[in-house]
C-alpha cells in the first residue's frame, strides 16, 4: 500500500500514514456519490432549461404548426370577409333587382351566435386554436345561409326569365303588312249585328294568308274551329297570361304543342263572324281580358309605337 506523509507537530517530523482498505473504500464511495450528485444536478438543470430531446422535438413541431395555424387563421379571416361581401351584394343588389325582400341582419347572422359543438380538451388546449374553431363554426353557418340565399336567387331569376319570355310582348303580325289597326277595346257597335257588344281584343287588318306569330312562349291550349271566332288558337303562357288568335285562314299548331315567341302559328283569314280578312287578337290575364295595346307600348320602340297609334287613329270600330 503506497504511503503518504503527514507532518507531526509533536515530533516535528513527517511521518508516513498508511491507508487501510476500509479507508480507501470510503473515499471511493464519497467520490462516486459526489460525481452522481454533480451529474444529476447538471442533468436536471439542462432539462429545466432545454427540456428532454423528445420535448424539444415536440416543441419545435408545435411552433411549426402554430405558425401554420396562424396563417390558416389569416386565410379564414379573408374568407369570412369575402363571404360577407357576397352576402351583402346578393342582399342589397340581386334581391332588389329580382323584387325580393332583403334579408334582415338577424337572418344574415342566423346560427352564428349560437354555441358550437364542445371542443375536445385534448385537441384544442390553446386559446388561439379554440378561437379558430369557433370562427370555422361561424363560417360554416354563414356559408349555409349564402348557399340558401343563392338557391333562392337562382330560382327567382329563372322564374323571372321564364316570365319575361312567356309574357305577350310583340305584335302578332308584321307591321310592314299591316294596313289598319282597330284599337276599339270594350263596348262598341258590332259591324254585323248592329248592336252594342263587348270587343275583347284588337283587330289587325292584313292580306289573307299573312303569317300570325305567337307573342310569347307558351303551350297551345286550343286550336279548332269556332262558329264566332272561326279558326282560332289559344296559347297558355303561364303566369296568368293567355292569348287568342281568331279568324285565321288556317292554323299550323296542335293542342299541347309548345311554341316560342315569334313562331308562326297560322295565317290571317276571314273565317267565323268577320267582315274582311284580319286577325282578332286578345290578351287575357288571370282570366280577364286586357287591352293588348298596353303590351306593345312596353316593348316597341317609341317611333314604332307612335306609328302604330297613327294607323289606329285612321280607323274606328272593329271588323268582328
């Protein structure tokens, strides 16, 4: 066993000190204990400052996802603004154009003030994520409102378009072939019977065989010979409109046939109770006869309408 020397003040000499195995063992134990305590302290200090490696990876991943989620929230905010703009445009422009009542603010915000489904604790432990979840909830409801409103607009626009195409809106004959227009509508002296009788339409005087046109889209409800009207065609245009074309030389359509505005349905004649070749034209709305002249005024250019009126002023009475 190697000796160490220690100074003895009593003898004023350095005397050798011999260590026993027990003493050496104690020293080794103390050294190991000191090393363990030091390394443990250093480890816990490192963990407290930097965390475990796995935690560091999780933290790095979380930070990456947090940034990505923040970008998604910005996009979500942009979508909310875009969707709100669509709703406002549909509400303030298209609904007014289609004669629909605008949606109230409560209707526009329907469902957005409610309580969304519970947020799972394990899924959204952070306020920022929870806020995004609630915004998605509101956006979903607002998108449903926009979808429903758009469907209403589409249906109404389609209905308006069909109504526009179906409404009697043109003259039933070519103005270039028209010699006289008899605008007597209502009570007048009948040219054959010589008594006051209701006249429910206008009389267009044209050469026999001149084409007669459907004034709006619709379905032929009647095409036959009548003792009074002669060869006559009825067209049901829907939306409460019906037109009648009487005293035809012949008709070229059949009941149930769908016709379009401007399509030839027959030819001017002098059949039935009539004094000369002409077309007797009627417009009925919700079962009541209305003056067809009002419909020409809506769709003819001002010059054409004035020209038509001047022709009418030169004539009086009716031809049937």
